[in-house]
C-alpha cells in the first residue's frame, strides 16, 4: 500500500469519525429535548480499507410508535370523558347539597304538616317554600347541564381549530421530508417534528397512520377518510345541529359518530351522556308536575276554588311543553293550596292533600288510561299545559317504583356507575400507556452514559486516524529529503 493510499484512507477515517462525533455531540446536547430521537451514526467499511459515515439513522420503532398512538388516543378520550362525568356528578351530589333528593322529601314532609292542620297558613306556606326549593334545584340542575354542554361545544371548536393547524403542519413536513432525502440530519429533524405532531394529534381525534417508502405519512380517520395525503391537508369542520349538539365533518361527510377516542371523542360521548341525563331530568319533572297538577286540580283551596294547577310553564319560556327548564309554581299564596275534597269543609278537610302525599310512593291510577296513552305515545295536554316524555320507559319506572327511586336509579346511580366504569378503564389504559412510553424511551431516548462511551471510542478512532496522517506525512517528508 502506497503512502498516498494510506493518507487517503486515514483522511477518510478522520472525516467519518469527525462527522460521527458531531452526531454523538448532538445526541448529548438534546438528551433532555422532548420528542428527540437518538441518532445512530452508521459506518461503512470498504474492501479498500476506507471507512465512511454511510447514514445517520434515528432510533425509531414504528410498531411501538403505532401502538403508543392508539393507546394514547384511547386514554385521552377516557380521561376527558371522566372529567366531564365528574362535573355532572357534582351537579347531583346530594351529600354536598347540590342534588334535589332532600328537596323531594321536604316537599312531601311539608304536605304532611298541612294534612295535620289543613287551616294552618304557616304549614301551607311551608309547602310553597319547599316546592319552590325543589323547582329551583331542578332548574339549576338543568341549567348546569346545559352550561356544561355549551362549554364542551366551545372546547370542541377550539380543538378542531388546533387539529386543522396540526394537519396543515404535517402536510408541510411531508413536503420537507420528501425534499430532504439526501440530507439525513435535516430529514431526521423533520421526522422528529412529524412524530411530535402526530403524538399531539392522537390526543384530539381517532386516526390511522400509513407510512410511505420515502418516510412521508398519510393520515386518515378510523374509517379511511383522508386527513393528510402527501402535502395536502383536509379541513375538519365543527358545526352545531338544531339541538346544540356538536357535528364534525370532513369533506362534507359527518364523522361525529365515528369519533370514539381522543379529546373530541371523549367530549362527544360526554355530550351524549349529558343529553341522556337531561332527558331523564325532564321526564322526572314532567311526570312529577303532571301528577301533582292532576291531583291538585281535583281539590278545593281555602277560597273554594277548584281545577287549579300547582305547577305551570314559565311565561318567559319559548317551549310549549313543561320540563325542567321552565317549571314554576302556578300558585303563590298559601290559601291557594287545594287541600280539601269537600267544598263545604274547606278549612278542615285534608283528603286531597293526603292524595298529594300518596304520590311520593305511588302514582298508579292517577292518570286515566287515555291520558297515559297520550303521554307515552306523543303528548298530553292537561288543564291547558302540554306534557311530553323523551322515553315512555320513564313513566313505567316511576309508576312501578317512585319518584325517589327514579331519581336515584336513572340519574344518581347512572352517573356513579359511568364514572366508576370510566375510571377503571382509564386506569387500565393509562398503565399500558406508561409501559409503552417507557419502552419507546428505552429504545429511542439518549442514554448519556452510552453516548459518552461512544464519544470516547470515536475520539480514539479520530486520534488514531490523525496519528496515521501525521506519521504518513513524516514518512513522505523523509522520503522527499532522501530524494
């Protein structure tokens, strides 16, 4: 081997090790940079003895990354769904006094006091006060649920705006990756940013990833609707329907029901649960007001008046039917309470107030079969007020059980069971997420001790190449002097 060949080989080794040292130094300087994937300098040895830095490879496991994205997507949806459920639970927390279980009991307890003293105006006034407290709690619960729903809609809108920003950036990065195929370091930097954006995107919406041969990526919804194709990004549209429910569209297609995970999927699921809770609350209010009105209208008050409603619709309401949003008291004075069934003994008869008390545990035979059919099939107009149900099942449950049982089972227990189930699912998924995150970091993160060892090896190789150049140079100088 000639001295010139030795010098060339040593020079190539010097440059290759210098570039590899730069890679390791970059790893060390980014050891704590979030989302940075360790770079591995890949050397190539030629038969001639030359050595070169062939490529700079990211420490990246596509299988682990795909699995992490799926699990994170699920965890994000469960976490946000759980948070909203906890808000709903706080609306009906009887222990902290935000529900209305106690108000139901207090209303019927106040009626008992009137039954004991039908002509006692103080007792009658207590009934109106208890009824007002119950109505207030019902309406507060309704307004709190609607307020939560409005806030969720605004949050979903903000999230879709962020999704569109991410999709646009990913399309740009796809273009940058495609044009950086001959510059490993630049390409790796773009791919780190791409993975970071995909990571963030998976927290918002269900996605599927398809990696191309040139390291660009195509992203679709779970049902294959394109979100990012090469350097083109679709726009995710947020709308509200006539019932103030969120609607998500891509390419004009409604994908709302397809979104099960991510923040948006969790929030959509929460809106569905809130709607169900509102329906149960409305049905409770409708049946309660209807049966109380039916019995109350059959009695006589201290003024000798009959056929008087106890509850009615708030005059400011735009709705035509009575529900939790608009229920108010129809009577304002204690003497207007219809406690008697005998118009000749107005201040001593308590038979009608006893019928009101019996509603607490039994509404059987209060409505006629015709009235029941109208109520559960479409709507019932009684004494000038329209009553309608979201589910005929609600009437059957209250008729078979009681108002308190319906409130506990269909509102309180459903919230509690849903929270417990969601917490358990979230805890399980979150454990899997932590395991995957740990595996990815073990595979891709920078280990300072390992990098220092690699740096030492490369520096030794660099020094050896430099020594060969020095010795070769000295030999060439000596030969020249001899000549």
